[in-house]
């Protein structure tokens, strides 16, 4: 469904006299099979959201290639991209910023149908009612405004609106992280149900390993703009090879693990993780590792494997 080949994203960061660059995503490759959920996990600032936006081409990669359902998205012109857009949806962490506060819930959900056009008011109304039911809201919610709803309810609205576009690929960026644990669980269950009913392919971004385990078939672990390890979720939880993945698993949450940027080795040549790695050797400081296959669907970026 999705193949990402060696994407890079550099942001320029101010500087009047001298331009500085932040490499947010550095030579990242991965793929997602149709109907699969890939979890993307890693601590704050490691580049998860940037990868999500890149694969949907909400931002332009500095280099690299993204193939979506056989089409090279990076080469598409605006008009062709616009046609593809509904098939690829992104759900952000904060529902308040993705919903128009002046729009009634029902109108927000109806918007993708209106944009597509060709449907009568009655049909749009029926579709909206169906979606309201699918995401577990009540019919009376359609006449409310976002401020009259809870955070969890609004995130259901965001999900309903994403589904209204009839996507086959969804990037969910920490969609439940602002919510109470019990509400989170309901929403994650809902997403899993919707996913199998609608045969969606999902990239699920989170720093929470418990969530990633519950949601994903495969998981990619990110650090300092790079993917350090990829594999089948259940297998990886028992057989992690990368020292960083092991560290994360010992912590249960990447959020507890925020590291100031200067700890990330973006320097010349070495491994991004070497300044934090308890096992770093001379080679780790001097030479960049390459991704190696160490089993069926298990890849690691480390000199030691
Ligand atoms: N528009 C931008 N301009 C400049 N730098 C940016 C921009 N967007 C992201 N960055 C930088 O790129 C890096 C990766 O950011 P990103 O938002 O992808 O991280 P993240 O893994 O999603 O973090 P979080 O878990 O906090 O959401 C960070 O250093 C960030 O400051
Ligand atoms: Mg993010």
C-alpha cells in the first residue's frame, strides 16, 4: 500500500547571517502492507509527525520517494494530488484544532461529502447519521458545537469526518494522547473495529508502547530522525535487538524518555544513538550503520547485530 524510500526532511531554522538546518527525518525507508497497522513509536522530537505529514505529502520531502498504491506521490502535480487526497487522511492529536469551532458537528462531518459533490441533502444527511452511529455518537450531537462536546467526543467527530472522505489510508498522530485512560481505550477499540470493517491501512503514531502493542501489526522505532528497528509487533516486544528499543521497552513509554537534542548524534558519520548507547564502540562513533535484515520482517540499524 505504501512504500517509503529513503526520505529526508530538513527544516531551515532562522539565522539571518547563517542558515541552520534541522534534519527532522534522515534517510527513512519503510513499507506498510494493505490492511495493516504500522505503529511509529519514539520520544518527543524524533520526527514522527514529520514522517506522517511527508507520507501524505502535506509537506514536501527534501529528497526521497513515496509510493502510494503504486503511484509515486512525490512526483504528482497539485491537481493529481488533489484527486488522491481523500484516500489519505490524517487525524491529529488535538481535535480542537482540527474542528472549526463555528461549525456544528453534523456540518463538519458532512463537509467531505459536500466537497465531493453530487449528493442530495437527504443522502448527505443519511451518510452523516451512519457515521455518527459508527463512531458511537448520538443523533442529537449533530446539532452541537465542538465546545459543547468532550475531548473524546470531539475526537470521534474528527474520526467520523476522516471516514466521510472514504479513505483507504489513515495516519493517526497520537489521536488519543490528550484523553483520559478509559476514553482512550474506547477510542482505540473503536479505531480497531472501524479499521477491520473498512479494510483501512493505518500508520499509528504514538510514544506509548502499550498503545502501539494494542494497535499495530508491525512497529517502527524512531530516534533522532531515523528508524532504528522495524518488525512484527509481538515478535519485537520479545526479541528487540536495538539497544534503544530495549531501553524503551524497559520504560514502557517514550514520553518518560525525552532527551535534549544535543544528545542526538547528528554529527559526521556515526550512529545517531551512539552518544546514549551503553554498548557504543569505536566504530559506532565513526561509521553510520546500515539497516540489516536479521529475520523475517525484522530489521535493525546497529553495528552490533
Ligand atoms: N515546521 C518546522 N520547522 C522547523 N523545524 C521543525 C518543523 N516541524 C518539525 N520541526 C523539528 O523537527 C523535529 C521533529 O519534529 P516532529 O514534530 O516530527 O517530532 P515528533 O516525533 O512528532 O515529536 P512529538 O512526539 O513531540 O510530537 C523537531 O526537532 C522539530 O523541532
Ligand atoms: Mg508529533
